[in-house]
C-alpha cells in the first residue's frame, strides 16, 4: 500500500504540505483534489522521490521513500505534471529506452511495448520526435512510460490533461482496467474524472487534508443532494410552477433558469422531495421535458470545503 504519516514540506516562506496522513490499498483509485497551490503536486513529488519531506514519513509497498528510495521507485509508475521528456528523441526510441532502464528482459520488453503502444494508440507517432507531438500525444507518451514496467503503484498527475473527449474516455477505461490489481493515485482538477474513475477522494487545501471520503458520500454534503430538477416544455407556466414548488413544506429554495425553462427544488436538510414534486406537476398539469433526482454536486462541495 501507500502510507503517509504526518508528511510535511516547508520552504523558507511557505508551508506547502502540513501534517498529511493517509493510506491507499490495492484496488483503490484515490482522487487527490485541491485548488491550485493546495499542495497536491508537492505531495505527489514527495511520494515519487523527487522532493524530500521536511518531516514525516511515507512508504510505497512497505519501502520507505527515503531510506529505501530505489526499492520504492521500482514499485512505482509516475506521470509528473506536464509529462516532461526528451524532446529530440522519437516516441519509439524513448519507450524502448524506458523499458531498458526498467530492466525488462527481451521477451517482457517486447510484450510491454506492444501493450502500451496499442492501449495508448501511439503506433501512428512512433517515428515522430517528442517535441513535434501535440499536448495530448505527449500526455499519452508520459502515461505509457509510467505503466511500462507494470508497477503495482501508479501516481498520475493530471493524466487526461490536454486529451480530447475520446482520448479521455480511453485513458479512463485503461485506469479502470488497471485498478483491479493496482493502487492508483490521481491528482486532478476535473471533477467529472473523480466520478468516472475514483473510488475515494481526498480534498487538500492550504497544505492540509480537509475531506477524505467516497465521491458518493462527498456528494451528500452538497445542498443539491436529493434536489429535484424539472424542465418544462415551455416557459409559459414557469413562474407559476416555481411558486407552487416553493410552497411545498420540505422545499427550502427553488432555483430557476428562465432561458431553459428549468427549475431546481432544493430540499430542507436533505429531505426526500421527489414524490411531492412529481405529484405537484401532475396536479398542475405541467408538461415536462425531464424530471430527475440529483445525488449532489461535487463542484459545489469542492468550493464550499476549499473556500
């Protein structure tokens, strides 16, 4: 597993990470969230051995990141922020180089090269130099080098940054596939990514952990948890519908979008209001395009916790 105990990183004029402790076990995909400057990347760099902690301890698969640094890194695949690489090298050459550095024998090297090239769709750019690649392809090459030696632990800093929607889907599918037998930590500011691949989320702000829970449980902290959103066929009865919904005893407030003819009823203290709202729409004879129950909004929880 990954284990951190009271991890700190202080600079002369800044405390980047303060007293961070957590564990991640096999099968977990941990989303590491926080605003810019919160300490996410610094924590990941300490785990990967690129930054030395000021105090505290961390281990990867039982190997201390300082006293057993080489063993810890052998268990780790790391995609750093920006996916830095050797710009003058060709994609095929750098992947071959990484396989050599990781000590793969000939058969294993061929098998892993074939796997990463196919799964990350790199065959079309193998002869291109890194500096000529788009941001999305550079990111995919960075992910390819991280998984080359099939490590038990992956630390991925913004793994889908710069990818188009189709590429994001492919990378998320790969992460879900690998998650069955690996420990994966993902730093991201894309909240939809947390819903798509993470089994757990830690939110960090000002260098400290401020939340640690499953995405579903975090969503229950939202004022939109159990909210009901309805969209009318037209705006003609929108104001009357808003007033009627607002008068329901368990409704705390109603948000309205006139342009979309949409209402969102917010419940009091997470009360279940779906049945009351549904019955009201039938009594009022409202023609609806949609009616759905919301589980909560992570973006709102994130803003509330980190503000």
